[in-house]
C-alpha cells in the first residue's frame, strides 16, 4: 500500500490581491472606497483610505489566513 496523498489547498485569488501577509504574520490591507466618487470625500478622508493598515479583528485574521494557505 502506498501513502495517501492529501489534496493541495487552493489560494483564493481575490483575497491574495487584497491582503498581504508580512514577515511577522500581520495582515495588511487598504481601505475601501478609494476608486470612485472621490469629489464628495474630504482630503483627510481620502488620505486615510489610501493608507495601508493592519487587520485587527481576530476572526477576520483567521479567515484570511485560511484562504491564503501558502503565504
């Protein structure tokens, strides 16, 4: 009898485009709402949207890491 091979896990490509995992394991993402309807948003709000930030929610971190198995 040979060894049973486990299936390879697939990376969710939509999540891979939106999130990056740092070397220390933190997850970085960008704010939503920065692509259109910018004329009605204040400059301060647009600056905050553009900045990268660390994902804080423990539940979301767990979900994102599960969807990016080889990162």
